[in-house]
C-alpha cells in the first residue's frame, strides 16, 4: 500500500499533459547538456522516469531529449546513477524507432549491461541474437583481472528466454562450464576492503578472513548466497548471479528445451538405477557439461537447505535465512546487493526447492536423494511461521513426482494437503474462524484458499498446480463456491485485521474510517454467523446467504488486496474446470451447471470482476453441456426459470447467450430421447417472451439494454426449435419479419448502433429464407450425428451454421431458383 505522499506523486505523474511534459523535457535537456551533471539532473531524471512509467500508455518524448538520454548513457564519464536512470527511461519508451545506440566499442561491462537491457527491450529478434553473441564473447573470457562479468549474466539469461535458439550447442556447453565454476568453486575467503589510502591504513587491517555461516561458524564448505561476510570477491558475486539465473537456464538448456543433447534422453528405470550409484560426486568432472551443472546445482541446493537450518546469531542473518517474501527478479536478475552481514537472497529457500523440482523432472536420478531431504525440510518448516511460503513449492514437488515414487493419487493429495494445511495456520493473514474436522484434502484446500485470498499475486501459479490433485467429486461444489467468493473472503479478512487496530493506528485513507458500519457489522450478532460461514476452512450453504455480506463489505471492494485477488479468480476457475471435467459424471455436471447460473447473479462487486468471471462461466457452461448434453433436458425446469428472469442480462449477457445457445443446440431428440414436443413448446414460449421483452425500444432500470449477441442467439434458437416442431414455423416467421422491420426502422438507431442493427436484420433475413424450406432448415439447424463432427458450418461467434448464408442465397428471389 502506497503512502499518501507516494499516491500524490503518482497521480501528478499520470495526469501530466503533453504540453507540460514537453516543457519538462526541455528542462531535462538543459540539465543533461551541462558539463557538471549534479543533483538537479539526477532529480529531473527520477521525475521523468516516474512520468513515463506511471501510466500504461506510451509517453512521447522530444527527439532531442531521447538523443541526449542515449548520449548520457553511452558517456564513459557519466556517473552510474544517471546512467541507470537514462537506461530505465529508454526501456520504458521501448519499442522505439528513434533509438540509435552504439555499443560496439563499449568496454565497461556495467555500461554494456545497461545498453543491452535497452536493446533487449526493443523486442527485435535479430537485435536480441546480436546482443547475445556479444555478451557471450565477454563471458567466455577467462582473464582473472579482466572486466567484471556480474553485470552481464542477467543479460544472458534474458537473451536465452527471448531467443532460445541464439546459442549454439558448443556455446551452451561453454557457459555450463562457467556456471559450474561460479556455483561450486567461488572463494571461501572474504573480499579485501577498499582502502581509503589514509595514514592509518595498514596491511594487517586489510587481510581478508574466511566467510562464515549465519551461526558464526567458519564455513567449511563451499560459498553460497547464505554465506556471510563483510566484503565479497568478484567470483562470490558471480556465485550469487549464477544461482539467480540457474532455474531459468536449466529449463532452457535441459530436456524439452531448444538444445537437448541426446545424452540426456534416459529412461526412468535407468535413472532409478543411477540414483544409487551417482551419489558419489568424485567422478562428476567426467560428466558432460550439462550433467555436471545439474550435479553441482543439486549440491548447491542441498547446502542451502542445510544452511537454512542453522541458528542465526543476529536477526538480520535470521531474516537472510528465511528471505522468502521479497519479490523475485524475473529473467535471471541478481538476487540482491551485499549487506554488511551477508548476501541478501530473497526467496533462496523457495528457489532451492524449485530448482530441485526442475532437476528431478530432467533427471530422475535426483529424485530419491531429494525426497528424504524435502521430507525433513517439510517437517521443520511446518513449525516455523517465517518459512511458511516454502511449503507450496514442496507440495507442488510431491504432486509432480508422486507417481514416480509409487504414490497413488490419494497419497499425492494427502502429501500436498499436509503441506497446504499449515499455510493459513502459520501465515500472517488474520484468522477469522477455526478449521473444521474434515478430511486432510478438504481441510487443506479450505485453509490454503484462505491463505491464497490474502496472498494471491505470488501464489496463484502454485495453486493452479495444486488444484487438480486436491479436487474430487465430493469437494468440487464447495471449492467452486470458495473460488467465486475469494474476493469477498479477502475483504472479510482485511476487515478482521482492521478491527484489531485502534482508529488512531489506521491511516487516514483507510476506508473503514469513512464507513464505520463495516466494523460494526463484524461485531453485530446478526451477521456474525455469515462471517463465520465465510471464514471457516470448509464452505457450505447457499450463495444467497452471502448477499448481505456483499453489501456490507462493498466499501472494501476498491482495496488493492481485494482487486489483486479478483484478478486471480478467472485463472483459478479455468484450472478448476479443467480438472473437474476429467472426472465429472452427469450428476456432478448438472450440479455445477446450475451452480454457474445461480452464482452468475451473486458475485461480490469488485470493479471488472463480474465481467471477467462471466466470460469464464459462460464458456464453462457450454463445456459442461457438451460433456453431458442430456443435462439440458434433465434441468429443463431450472433453465426455464433462468431464462424467465432478467438476471441473465447483467453485464454483456454472456451467460444468457450461452444458455440460449445450449438450449437450441441440445434440446433435441437426437441428443436425448426423453426430449418431448411439449418441452420444445415451453422453451419456445419462454424464449419468445424474452425476445419480445428485450427488444423493446425503451430499456428500463430493471431491464437494461440488450446486447445484439443475445438477440441474434434468441432468434437463432427460436428458429432451431421451430424446425423441430414445425407447427411453430408460421409463428417464428412472423416474429422474424417484425424483427427485420424493427431493425431497419429509425427508432432502432436510438438503442443499437448501425452495425448492430445491420447484424440483427441480416440474421433475421437469413433465418426467414431458411424457414422457406423446412426440410433444409432441419438439416442445417439440427444435423444428424454423422455430419455433426466436424462442424464445418458452425459459427463460433453466434452459434449459427455458416452454411445458412449459402442456403439464403439459394432461396433469395435474386437467385432465380424459386418462383415469385
């Protein structure tokens, strides 16, 4: 959460107009043209960077300003902070046609790294390859007193991700060898302090000592990111950089990557046999470069896990051990700068587990050595709140590799749940209710979803992996409720945290100060049951019960944490349905389909949340109908009730459009023999009434303007139903004629755009022409099973057969094939 001062600066940066920006650029140009680039130039560049980065829209800078930024960046005498800011501004402006950076003769690796970062931001593949080859030549140099290489490793990692085919196999092998050296053979002596050259500087004071562990013991093993000291050598910095990019590099160069040596293609059985023999690393120097890198990476991760178990003497070192909350720099950026007590390594423990996961996927020989290590680590972390973030990667590891070590699906789920269940118990999220006595899987899922609600941005990808194994037929419905209520759960947790603070402790912009009713409702006995229902580990009950909470918690809907959680829900819903459709039977599919319709009108109103969720729900409703077409006939009563309500018109009408399309597609004897003419007539009357209602030219508050997609879907479905009960053809023909006339009238322009009205008119004309030949209409709109796959005639936008247009041309009078 930003401070009030930061919010004010961001607002000013976003609202600056083009004329003001032009004047400010002129001032920046004047400052950059001075011989002495002092604090004024630094402050101006900071403000310029804030302006160009505070909005998602590209800002246009004067060409003179861009040229001066490039000149300053390339100047060898320019101070480093100014070069950093110039590079940052130019990256924000990318891609840009006005760049003319020349880096052929740059020798300083720090400056070369900044220039490369700007060039890579252009996204030009040819330029990316050129940068990669230049950086690789510098990295391959082995001069001990040569230029520092630590500024170039992040660039190399970025090149590998942007253009994986940049490096040849021999270049990949060469870099693998360098990474082995930096990871495993960095100096264990501290670096020499830079002497000030004063009178009292003595050789004795400058003698470096050995690096130490966080518990104060002298390090007896190799250097890692958790080694501590006062000063650090160049190869120790490269050790940190190498670990930073290790996982991305292994994924790039390992099996499945763009460069896959044939030597790495080994069977699981062979890997299992080697697991017993490869523990002795004395002969690891005989391995090919890629396999040797894996072996050294495994040793490095094991040492990190061992180091994290040491008892730190100082709090700073303890935070260093368990540094798992700071943001990870993507693309192989450096972990951090050194502190006076050690090399800060955000997420080092989490990263170690993730690297082990990659190693075991690429080479099963590491699996059995890793299992015992992670089991012990899991036991230790379950009692340590500071390391709770590392439990999710461990759970993911058990899910990914459970089948390889003989665990059943239930066993994998139980192992993952044992990792997930402590998450909420140990996390910093406010507790709102106790865990119920459910099964390990259900309890673990409920608790971990509460943890996800509080920490959604960094944990979403892990939960996407966890969901498939933690779901079963008994938990699917409850889990769907939990996922849809996740933003509301975040708001409730946030409110619970605010209630524990005194009003004087809360910042002035806290919404609970402006709307004290939220906090009062939390203590109101009338709503306490609803809060307990929402905050319990296992959800149950109906969604209508939470509607009062949606209103009470509405002031918190604009909070950043709630908005971030709402953005994660569509991704989680996609993962949920991908997993559920693998095992859902007809009964569960019907239950979930009805739940989608019920919850589409009962969502917590976060800005943009309903539209994003409706997009997913509409697609998944159709997927469930395709999986079990008979649910349309089985749930005819509920579908008729949904069509009869105006709730389906909320937002863009996506859910209603999907329901209408499913009725027209699957309400047929060809899909379910239980379908009757009476059912077809009932749906026809309900849809006809709805179409008449939504096409009124005066939208009301209770019935908003109807999107044209809904209207065309309704007309199409009515035509489909009439083709199956041909007594309805005269009735629907009359209605379609009126719709065509209505769409062509001037009054329709006040409700629909010219393009929308034209689409409605065209659809009505096509359907009318099709109904002139009932047998053709039945063939086109209700094809037999023999021609239904592949459906070449399906219009994915409106569910109309594409062949309908061809038939329309055949029956039009202009074609001359019909009399009259």
